[in-house]
């Protein structure tokens, strides 16, 4: 759209300019494809390599305008690839942007400066930061590598990055395991309880009833439309206004929702029930969801009356 709005002479100059040639060096085929999708709208000419060695050979055959390289790659890592480009007279000034799955720390940035990288960014699903850095550095020149005493060794640094990734993966696995255990514990408690569970999306007015709640009322999943109106329609007419008022007071004023009412059974007649619930609110205090339980106390009331 911007190109169409430009004057004709500017459009002609833009049309005559060759697209920037970007060499993407990444051993993960999925991320290579995601990066290709992110860069295609900018009309870059893309070249791809699976590791640093293949990227170096490709760059020597066809000089890129900018190189994007992951730091963790087999055969030749991103740091050594950048250093090799800086030591090649024909490729010494090609901008190089290094990427990694985690945000770079001070040691990462120092290593990137030592090998002469133009930037070091964290790769993400949207890759806005990477695209912005690429657009900014594509017209710049690559810096010369900083003087490093002795032989530059990337192995200890790469090993620490791998260990950092392993720790992150371990924490994620632990969190997932804890979440699974909590969910299993919740399901066990609910399945062993006489109470039914409900969950109400206040914004969309959609309501979920657990299998136990449906069983209490002799219903099948297809018998409940999943709306708050369908719930109120099953409440006894004499109790309906009180239930609706209790819900409104809780949502508007935060008054505890703790009510008793009668619910119509699928086979006919009504079951005496008690219900409690609490709303989940957003940052502005507006209710977004509400969840709670419904317990059938019909039998308890019968025994109480008999006693």
C-alpha cells in the first residue's frame, strides 16, 4: 500500500533495486520455515543452510547481503561462522545477526562482539525483534571482530548455553508434571464427590456442567444447551428470582453466592440443591468467569424431616 502511494519516480527507483539477499542458517527445519514466512512479506531473497559449514560454503559461492545464524548448530556454530565470515576478505563486512532460543545475557553479548556480530536477538514465534534488527542492519556493514587474546574457544560458552536450555526444559517438565498431578487430583476429588461442578463464561454466557451434575438430574450432555438461561429454566419457578438475584449481587457487589433451590429432574419432579460459587475477575474488577458446585441434598432433607 505504501509503495502504491509513492510518486512514480520513487516507485521506479524501488522497482529497479535488487532485493536484499538474506542467508538463514538454522538447523531446526520448523524454525527455518517460520522465519521464511516472517521474512517473505519484506521481499527478501532468501538462502537457507542447515548448519554453519554449509552456510559458509554457500556464502562463498554467492555473497549474501546479511546473515541470520543460530548460535547452537552442528559442525560450525553461529559464533565460529561469524568469525569465519569476518576473516574472509570478500565476506568480512557482511552483517551477521545471531539468534538463540533464550534472551542473551552479558556473556552472550560479549562473545557476539568478540566475533564481530552486528546483533544478538532472542528468537520468538513472531520474530518482530529479529525482523526489526535485520531491517536496521541490512544496510550497515559488519564490524571487525574484537581482539581476543589467544585462540577463541566457543565450546565452554556453548556448553553453558546448552545447560541453561536443559534447566529451562527441566523446569517446564516439572511444571507440566505438577499441573497433571493437580488435574488428576482435582478429577479424583470431583469424581468421588456427591457435588456437581459448573463453570460459567460470563462474557459469552456459556455454561459447562460436569458429568456428575448431569447425572444428578438424569441428563445426558446433549440435553443441556450450555447457557445460563437453560440453567435458570431448570430452577423451580418459585426459586428462580432469588437465584438470579444472588448471581447478580455476587457479580456486581461481590456478595457471597451461597443459595438453595430446587432443580427439575429429567424424569420429572424437583431435586433440592445447594450451590456455592465465586467469580474470577479481570484487572479492572469485571467478572469474566464464575465457577462453583451444586449439591443434591434431597435425601438429607428427607432424613431430617423424618427425624
